[in-house]
């Protein structure tokens, strides 16, 4: 069964810093990988979708990379802002969707 | 606006009562999903449906039931057999195994 791990579980950084969130998965036979943001008590908002044939995707200050062979993805956030504070989850699509437990990010003003 | 709606946002029930959570989508997606989220844990799949009138159990289906009579709707019933029903419930939809879209969630509290 696919297992998805996100490290670290929590991260606190000062405003303006660049940061990297990590996602690893055990089975490289995936259709795509999706990064989400979740604010407290809310649903998940899709940030970036990387198809299995792609290496990276960018949206504004966010850049996600995918290395299927090593079972890894990273989400890079440039020039972090307090409004980026949230939990970030990754999910891989195989026979079903498999989610990591998330990284809780706090950006300190 | 296209999207997924879940109602109600908060739901309170007494132990022993069945309760139904609503999920509607107007994205014309074939697949719909129900997840449960508990504090400090990832999302766990309860049920999913890839087409009308068909659905499959996920990892934690015991104590739950679903129906898929219309493409737009995928209600979840939490039965009295579910031993620990208090949780945050999330509904999602997708077109095949492409991007998943989520609703705002329903927080169920059973006392």
C-alpha cells in the first residue's frame, strides 16, 4: 500500500524567509501529485498539481518539484508571508488518492 | 460558480442517532469521495464512487453508508454503529485520477 510521509510535521520561520516542505512516497507508480493548503477548520485548497510526466510546476511564489524515481516531492515557498501560515498536505494519485499528514507552517511577522 | 458544497458546516447529534451529511458538486465530475480527518492525523478514505449507482469501501467504511443516485450528489450517513463518529468530514470530487477538489467540510460532534 502507498505510504506518504511529510517532514517536518511543523515549521516556524520569520517572515521573508524562503522555505522547503518535503513529501515522500513509497510507490513510484503514480498518476500525479497534488499539493494542498488547509486553514484551521476549513477544507483543502489545491495549490499545485504535477502530472507524473512533469518535473515541476510553478504558481506565483510557489514551486513544486517531483522526482518519481526517488519518491520525493518538494514545495518551495519564496519570500514567506504571515498569510502563508497553514497546514500543507501532499497527495499522490494511484489506485486511489493517498495523503500525507501535513506540515503545519507558521510564518512569524 | 463551480464547486463543492457541504452542509451543514456544524452538526451535533446524540449518541445512537444516525445522521446524514450532504455533499453536492456542479463540476460535472464522475468521481466523488468522503474522507474523515481527526486532529493530528491525515485524511482517511471512508467511501468513494467513480460512477452513479456504484461505490466502494475505503479504509474505514465500518459504521458508514453512502448512496450515489445522482452524479451531483454523494450523501454520507454516519450510523449508530460508528464507535467514534466525532470528526471533521470532507467531501471531494475529481475527473478520473486527475485533480481533486474539496468542499468546506462538516464538523460532526456526537455526545
